[in-house]
């Protein structure tokens, strides 16, 4: 065959609507071999776009077939099936049934006044300020409102910076505030170029997964888990593999099997580590973390941490304090394999701000920021600026106030659940109670969703079905999750309603 005949045949294939995948792959191979020839002489340049069409068709076909094969091997046909969050669904139903919402883990109390004032000042003025003292922010608010109203609609309108785009990776001064936060509270130094401000910790984790993972890569997740982890894996065609935490009600702990972890890590690309843990409240202590870090280093596996409950750590029954461990600080040998994801949503009671960050190794900075840019462009600019005020709150806010804010609410809610017949492991951290309901007379024999709906409709308390937090084990078939982050008045109403489950009261 002449070169011209081969080229003509390839052009025909490129335009044919019924070409098979096998023929496409063969034709693409020939196209690749001919590329030096088709691009080398001016008389053949007019054929290059058509040959390029063939190459593009093959690439898309191959990608589609790869995704389809990957999905079918996991029991999924077609695109990944990512559905409405069960947790947010229960919140929606709680409103419908007028139930106390102990399902979704968001507070209904305000962020610190100083932080709210900083945000209001940023939104109204659109400009940065040299002062962030609470008294100044309060006193200047009326003057600011007068200036804004006076300039509204006039040619002398104030120049606005903070309601517009920021750099995709975040304001330099806000990233510096994150860096200073870790230096001050952990003694850990991280360069601002290794920090990206994100659309909450949710996007921080998603971008981390996409930065290190490729379709088909294995990601290890401790179960029970927050539902977003396997859902994000599905979106990026990653394979979640689960290591099960088991409750020990005698010792009040949640534990994993080391052999199960070692076997799961083999061939994995990343491990997601949430500590303090949602939903169990487990704090992975130094011994646990040492084993996890060593296994990940041995197998060249990235560690993606979710640390949004970092300051909600409670002492043990003997009064011994527990604390959160920052992996790149405590285990510097794992620094280049660790992506730290965090946000102010839970600790500032500002879940609607969607302001988070990721500390990423230098070699991942460009890819992480590129993916972040394409996914969300940036986190909200006014919230970035107000986060500077939050990150500079006194140390006592983080180390003392947050450590006790939810402790009493957890204690009294746990007591009420125990009195109603639930089996409870008191949490070491975070603000959830993940409880066994199979000995509760009115719930025994019901599926988790049916048990949650009965509590919502008949008792007036909303929670989350436990099987929503598992991907492998059947342990969730008798579990429910309650969030104790609502106001004390809401908790008190829930306690009174839960008495209906206790036949002795």
C-alpha cells in the first residue's frame, strides 16, 4: 500500500460513524506511526486535522471504555452513581417533621463576635483595614455604613477589593495567617507557598485525592467514615478500600486490626485519616499514628488528613488530657507524603463560610493548585480576609474553650441514650455519638433508616442511620449517629423527647 492510500483510509475511518473500538485502536496506532511523515511536508499538512480527529476520537473512546470497565468491575454501570448526602437528607426531613436536628454536624450558634465583625467590615467596605480590634470594628461600623450609603450610586463609589476575585490559591496575608497559626499552636513551620485556601475541608480533600490519584488507584479509608470520602473516590474513579474500626464497650475504645490495615495498604495510592474521628470520636494517638505512618512510608502511600475537629479533644476518665497530633510535625519523615486538610467551619461555628485550607508537599503544589483552580477557582474572598481575624484569636480559644464547648452536651446526651437502652462508647474527641440501638425495645429489629425515621416521626429527634458510614462491614446495621453540636436548648428538648424511649420514665 502507498502512503497516500493509508492516509486516505485513515481519513475515512476518522469520519465514519460506525467504526469499531478495535479498529479505532489499530487506526490510532497507524496514525501515531505516520505522524512524522504527515507533519514533515507542506503538501500533507491539510490532512493533519482529520488525522487529529481520529486520534481524539480514539482518546475519548479509550477513556470512556476504561471508565466503563472500571465501573463494571465495581458493580457500577455507566457514570459513577453519586447521590444526595444521606446526612443532609436527614436534615431536610428533620425540618419537615419538626424534629430536633441531631443529624447533620453543624452548630446553630454564631461565630465569635470579633470574627463576624471582621467579615461584615470586609463585605461592606470591600477594603482591608489595619485594625482588627473588636472595639474598633464595633465603633467604625456606623461610620462605615454612612460612607457606604453616601457613596452608593455615585461616581465616587469606594474601591472594592474584598468582594471580588482573589488569587486562586488564596490571599497572601490569609495564607500567612494559616502559617502563623501552625507555628504558634503546634511549633510547626510551613511555607505559605505550601498552603492553598480551599472551599472548605470538603474541597481540600477532593483536590488532594485528585492530585495524587489516577483512575483505578486504591484509596484506604477507615470505616465507619464520613460519606464524602467514598463518594469523592467514585467521582474520580478511585477504588475505596475499607479498614474497619470495631467498638470495645468494656474499654470504651474503637480499634482496628493491624493486619487488615497492612493488607489494605499494599498497592494503595493514598490513605484518608480523619482524627478526631467522625462518627466514632476516636483520637488516633501517637502509637496508632506511628504504625500508620510507617506502613504508608514503606508502601509509598500518601496520607490525606481531615483535621476539622482538631481542638475538640476530651480528657479520659482519669482526667488525663488527650491532644491532636499533627503528622508532619510529629513524623517529619512523612512530610512529603502528607496532605493536611482543615477548615474553620466546625471550630469557628461557621460551616456556611466554606473556608478551608490544605498544607501540601512542595512537589504537589502546582498540581494541587491547578486542580483547585479548575474545580472552584477560589474560596470566598471576604471569608478569606475574615479568617485572618479568626486564626489570630487568643490561644485560649483553641486550647481551652473549644476543648470544653461540647463536652457537657456530649455527656448528658450520652447519659440519656444509655438510659433509653443504647450502647455507647464515650467519644474521645469531635462532637458525635455513634451508638448501638439493637437493645432499644422500640427500635430492635428495624433497619438503620427505619430506626432513624421512627425516632424522627414518633420521638421528634433526628439522627443518621449507621449503615451510611460503612462500605464493607455490616456493623452499621444496628448503629445510629447523633450530633451534639446544637445549642444547649436544642439538646435539652431532645433529652426530654428521648425519655419516650425509656419504659421506666
